[in-house]
């Protein structure tokens, strides 16, 4: 499958894990969007300070730039429609968003149990408040994070194969 995919959602939803598994199944390259953040962004998030749109701009450009190559999957929060539009513009081709949706309690539990990640659990509520779920005019498949990883990947694959209405 040679598309451009962003596995999206708030912190703790499993973007990196699911993105890597999805990329493996379709034979694509995988990038973790966290690795594309400028150091200043990582420092802010580590300190529990939410990023501004100005902070995000160079990161979104990097994400979109990596998507210029078909057969690429990137884990990236892509929380707002404007961010997804910036990614689409930088990619220069259609991008499919694979949205991991879940309940706050599950997300917070996951965030507090993981070790070594720079994203502070204190930022979860700001991420949830910022999230704009993809609209019907965006190319998107949604899966619930309650499902096992294999089922989530299968949901994304089946959603990509469904005929549009």
C-alpha cells in the first residue's frame, strides 16, 4: 500500500505503537513525529508547558516534508484541522489520517504508566481541549483505543478498503 498516513490522536493513545505496526503490515516506512520536534518544543512539553501554534509550525512542516514520499506512516498528534491542513500542504499530496480515539481515563492511565517519555501527563487535558476530530470531508479512518492493537490495525486496513458512500 503506497499512501501517506498519519496515525493521529492525543498523547497516550498509542500512535507510535499502532503506527509502527500499521507500517509493518503495509510495508511502509515509519517515523515517530516526536523525533521531528525541535529541541525547544521537547523542553517545553517536558516542563508541562503546552506548545503554541508558532511552536508547532516548524514541526508540522517537518512532518509534511517526511510525507512527500509515498509509503510513509508518521505518528503525529495532528490535533487541529489547521495542523492537518499544514501537513497536507507540506506533503504536497493527499494524506490519510488514522485517528485513535479514546476516553480520558484510559489515556491518563497509559501516560502515567509509561517511562521515559517527555510528554507530561499534565498536558493531557490541554490536548483533549485542542483536539478537533477529523470532519467528514477529511480522509480519515477512526478506531477506538480500547481494542487490541491487532484489531486497531485491522480496523484501519478495512476502513481504507471500504467504498466511499
